[in-house]
């Protein structure tokens, strides 16, 4: 006789608070029923080798992601569910068809409203509050000349300021957050200006070129990538064919061509425009890696390249140590080994724990307060396959290779 799964949270009805709870994604034991919200990040219809149709569905929320396989008996429930939708899932865990494995069995799926907060919850928030980013931006832009400010405005007006402000700097790794592009670009400006002032022998570097190159070096990412509610950060269609190091200079060129009279009236020269385009295409250095079409050929372009590397690597290491305490040797190491070990020389566990975890967890709590449970410091390491099988099937049919 089949056993009735014990329930984690309500299995059939939900209050408002229950509806906002994320569904657990970690399989730990059989005989458990879980229920909660998630986002549908992708749906692909496939056919098994036995000609049985099924859906490959990626779901996720702030705690992580997983893959569902929805077989024919459950497919009608998914007919009106699209990518980016918020859904409420109820699943039963049970022993898998292979010995020693676990899998989920679908009990039900219910579409949630377009305004459901979990659709934004899937987008990692920037660790720096928006008001602080704005203050940093205003302080840097205030250092531009009239011509430099006009050139910046022309490019941002063309690509869309809201899109620029919302864009992430990467799909993963460094600054892969809502607003990560602006955050990363401001870090670049800070590093670039500091390096230009650090050594007297390097006097004469153009402040306008450093600031414009820093703030707009990754402007091509507004075309290369997209940030979507319920889906997250992903590469856009244009980004599969071309990289931001070529898309960026093109966007600058088009923007300046459309506003040539405005730029000329503000005193912007063709040489300044050419230098900005060069900074956009050369900021990945001289190894032609990551789509770099050309090496830096000016002192300012080299500074921007070095600052880009410093910002990316320092942010990545800072994120890797978030929420961790140094061990007795001073290393911050994640137990799953999926984050880079970070050495904190001379730091005690209590001292470093406070500074490493402070900004990220506080910002996340502010952004989800009153709507969703606090998100973790990092993505969980356990990514697993959820198999939703036909009730009549004893084993799933063999699948085609992806």
C-alpha cells in the first residue's frame, strides 16, 4: 500500500504568506511533499526515443535552480504556462527508478500572477543600494568637461538609460546582478582615476577619456545580454553572434552619427569619439581573448583594461568569500568547493565574518523584506534533476541525447 507523503508546508491550499514561499529544491529523503513558488525559466518540447513527448522545464528562484521533465499525463497542465511565468508547484519526493536515487513526482502546478514578487526575486540584487550608486555616478560625472558630459549623454540616450541601469555585467561570475553593469562601470572609474593619480610620472592622462571609457566600456552588453523578470540574466539573440567588444563601438558610432550637430556644438571632436570607441573594443587586453578585436593603443585604454580586470577579479573574490569565516590558516573556503578559496591574511574569523557578509545580506534583506524569505549569501551547490513521470509508467523511457 502506498504511503502518504508527509508534508512540508500546505499541500493543497495556501495563504498569502504560503504563496510567497519558495519551493525547496533539494532532494534529501523520500516520502516528503513540498509546495511553493518558482519561476519557469525555460520550456522546451522534446520527444524520447520511444516517441513519447515530454517537456524539459527549467525552474528557479533566489535559492537555486533545477530541471523538470514533464511527461504526457501532466503536459496539459502546462499548456498556458510560458517562459518567465511564476507558478506554484506541489511535488512528492520518492525513491528513483535507479537504486539509491531520489526524484520528484508532480502533484500539481498552478500559474501565479504576472505581478508575483518571485519573478523579481530570481534577479540577484546589486550589493550596493541604488541611492548610493546614483551618488557615486553623480560624483564621477561631475568631473567630466562639458564636451565629455555631452558625449556620455548622447550614448546613454541612444541605448536607453533605464536599460543601462538595469543591465547586469555578466551572466555569472562578477557583477551578475540587477544593475551590475553600472556597479562594475563605477568601480572601473574609481580604479582608473586612482591609477592615473598614483604615479606623478603618468601625469597628463585625459580625465574625460578615463571616465567615459570606464562608464561606457561595456555599453555593448545592453545588446549582448538581457535581464528578464522570471527568467533572470541570459545572453540575448544578438549576443550569440557578436560580443560586446564589437557591439559597443558600433552603438557609440551610431549614437554619435545621429547626434552629430549636438556633439559638435558641445565641442566634441572626432578624435574623442574614436578614442571612446577604441576603449570599448580594447578593454579586454592584447591577448585577443573574450572577443577582443584589438589591444589597447593609448595609455588611457591600457588603464581602463587594467581597471576592468581589477574590478572583475576583486568582485569575484569578494563574492566567493561572502558568508564564510576564515579557518585557522586564514582561508575562506566553501564546504562544497564550488567557490574559489580566498586568503585573508591576519584576519580573525569573527572580524572577517562581519565585514565579508555585511553588505550583501543587508541589501538582499532590504529588497525582499515583507515579500519573500531572506535569500542566502550564495547559490546552493546541489543542482539536481527532477523527473516528473507518468503515473502508469514503471520506468521512464530512454531519452534522446541533448
